[in-house]
């Protein structure tokens, strides 16, 4: 009798424990140290997922690359304004450190490990990428380039 009751109660009693465990997983992942693969939380991952989906509309096999993103971010691809040849012209060489606008106004670091609110708002990211790709490349970045840039920045 006792065992039958216990057997019936046991699964229900386990559910809260299982939920606590499940809830703890994303929180732990979001607190990854800067040296880890990614410092990104759920909001940054959602921004990346949307960019990847956009890129896959043109190329179904597309996989984002933080390395390609780094190359684009630190390079001087040409085609833009002479006084802002690179993303680093304003944001500095290291996304974990800040930069300066052309007018000398400080720009906070883009790295989520330093500024957790960075790249959490898809509309903001879209607006600034449109503006800044025009500055640096003289054109809109492709969906693939944007996904690579976001993959790089949220890994910082
Ligand atoms: C002419 C200066 C300038 C250049 C060049 C520039 N940026 Fe920016 N960027 C800014 C400013 C100013 C902001 C808005 C202020 C802020 O967010 O601190 C900004 C904001 C952003 C944001 C929004 C971050 C967020 O919190 O969501 C992203 C992403 C970004 N830039 C990426 C880039 C990339 C990638 C490049 C190169 C293609 C680039 N920027 C080149 C000045 C620049």
C-alpha cells in the first residue's frame, strides 16, 4: 500500500525539481565568461538567429562565421567614406574596448561581455548596421555579412 502511494506520488514530486534544472541551463549559459566561446545571452542569440534566417533565404546552406565577421569588422573593405574605412575607425580594434565617433564622442564597447545590453534589440542592430555598412562599404551589408558580424560581436 505505502509503496503504491509512493510510486504514484514520486513523478509529481520530481516535476518541480526537473523545472528548476531546466531553468538553470540558459541562465548558466548566459553567464559565460568573456574567454568562453560566447558571452551572448538569449536576446543576442535571438538577434543572431534572425540574421541567420535572413541569410538562409538566399543561401539555404549558410552557417555564420565569427571569424569572417572579425575579418570584416577589422578590415578595410573599401567603397565607403575616406575618414571611416573600417568598423574599427569608430569602434576601435577591440570590441571589448570603446571607440569614438568622428566628432570625438565616446562609443561604449560593442561586446556583450562588457555591455550586456549590446545587440539585444533587433531593430537597433538593423538600423546601425544599415548606417554603418554605408559608412564603411558604401553599400548595405549582405544578410550573410550581417550574420557574420553579429556572430563575431556577440562572441566578444
Ligand atoms: C562613423 C562611425 C562608425 C563606424 C565607421 C561604424 N560604426 Fe557602428 N556605431 C556607431 C555609432 C555612433 C553607434 C551608435 C552609438 C552606440 O550604440 O553606442 C553605432 C552602433 C553600432 C551597433 C549597434 C550596437 C547595439 O547596441 O545594438 C552595431 C552592431 C554596430 N555599430 C556595428 C558596426 C559595424 C559592424 C561597423 C562596420 C561595418 C560599424 N559599426 C562601423 C558608429 C560607427
